[in-house]
């Protein structure tokens, strides 16, 4: 049995407001990577990873903060691009 999750339409607009690096961090987080792993893969510090997550969360309305992994899962599922060439 396949479980379908309905994502709110406003998530696309929020995703569009994230920087390319915030998107990369969100995608890696959605795939289950830990802060240390994300930092190593993207060649940035753990503190920078945490800062990208914090800044991305700040782009949500103050009264609505969905879980980071659920939002990132939206991004991965919908083929969101990081804006960087692979």
C-alpha cells in the first residue's frame, strides 16, 4: 500500500524563496543525512549547516513552522533543483 501525503500549495512558494544552498541542505536533510554528513558533503562547517536550516525556517510564517524533514521531503519528491550543476 502506497501512502500519499498532500502537501500544502504554499510550500512551493516558500521553496522558491530559499537560497540554492538552503535547498541543498534541506534536500540532504530529507534524505536522512546528519548535520556532520551534510557539512562534509557540501564542504561547509556544521555551524553553517545549522545556520542555513535556521534561516530557511525563518522564511515560514511565524505562526506556522512545519517539520524540516517533512518540508524537505516535499522538495525532494517534487524534484526541486538546487540550482547547481551535478
